C-alpha cells in the first residue's frame, strides 16, 4: 500500500478514535514524553541558549527519530503501518479532550461555581485563575480553544501529511517542549529559546490552515477575514495571532487584553475590537463547535493534499521514465 493511502486510512481512524475515546486516562505517550523531557532538563539545564538547543535536539529529535524507526520496522506490512499511523494520530491529537475541558469550565460558569471554573482552568491553559472573574475565564477558554485547535489538531495533521508518523511525533514533541520551557520565565528565558523557535516554525503552516478553515467554517466569514487581516500581526505570537483573530471574527467576540501568567502580567492587543463584543459563557460552546468543524475540515484537506501530491509526483515520475520521443525516418 502506498504511503499516501496509509496516511489517509490511518489519520482517519486515529481521528475517529479521538472522537470516540478522547485521550487515554493512563499511559499517555505525550505525558511519558513530558516526563522524559523533564529528566533531560534536570541533567542539561544551564542558563544558556546552547544547552537549551541541545535539550531541544535530544528531545524533539529523539521523538521524531524513534517514530521513524517504528515506521521503518512495520513498512512491509500495510495493516501494521495503518495501525501505527492511527495510533500516532490518536496519541497526538487532542480535540475531544480540548472540547471536554472547555465545556466543563463552561458548565461551572453557567452554574455560578466560579471556584470550580478556576480549579479546572489550569487543565486548559497556563494562566493564573485566581486573578480572573467569570467573563475573563470565559475569554481565556475561548482563546485556548482557538489556539489549541491549531496546536492539538490541525498542526499535527499537517505534519502527519507532510512526514507521516515521524511528522506527527516531531510536531507534538516540539509543541510540548514549548509548553514546558518555551515561556519567558527567568529560568527558561535563554534555555527555552530554541524550543520556542522550533515550535514557531513547526506551527506556522498549521496556524494558517486553522485560520483559513475558521473562515470557511465560522458563522461570520467576512468578520473572520477582517479580524485576521487587521489584528493577527498585533499578537506577540506569530501563530496564535492568526488563529485567535480569525476565531474572534468568526464568533463575533473580542479576544486579547490583559493576561496573567504565574505572576507575570501581559497587556496584549485586543483582537476584533472594532466589531466584536465581550465574551460570554455561551460563547465557549460556540467556540468548541467551531473547533470541531475546523478539525473535521482539516483531516479532509490534509488527506486530499497528501493524495493529490502523491498523484502529481507519480505523473511527473512517469513522464521522466518515458523520456522524450524522437521521431525519425525509416531508411529505405
């Protein structure tokens, strides 16, 4: 079986697995990677970019390399290759768990249980929940749903389409390292620089595809395009900017503003500020539904792109193999 079909079948099965099962409760491969990366950090940490780059190389390179060895080991068995792709996709894609956590916080806010909402918010993002009131928590949830639609769903599918199982594993490793050491805390300002830059590079194509699909799947496509064009570049993150701006325009809400991370306060530009309204609790469910639609479109786009690229490559190879036809005259 060709590699393009293996990805098509495996990614589809993996997405269905995520839809039906969500993340595994125990023994999650991403959690195991996080523990291993933390162990590497304990041995390598220095307040230096070079040591941080080594940490990134060991962890992200090890994840991608190990996945490549697994893919090579099963390459002679189409069924095993499809199963490995499906398992890798299910492991690195987190759309169902993302929606589940967002809805749990939304339910707590609807019930007026602000303490429960604050307790659950760290499961979704790294903000300081004690400094947030109900509307601010709702805004944080919508922003996290938007950003994680790119990080936990679309970006992984893009790299799976580009590089198969190693692409899936390598992208998730880069994204996990960024969450662990890529923030600008005193400990990680230099050490996490390489991980943050790798995540920016790896997330670039998925973020743009996510923004484009939010335009296509949202309730307000013109508003999504307008907010993307006007406000995305104002965001400090080159990838979160297009995603959050397009989600804000598609939902008709304002995102951004003052944020608190572990004692640090950031004042970010407002996205879709001209036409958007303040986020309400009900917008959490709307954001989750938009995220689900974007994820469904993403798997279709990535599968079609992989199949189309393979078809084009075969046609080019066929023309080269055939070679030019030289017309000649018969001799008498």
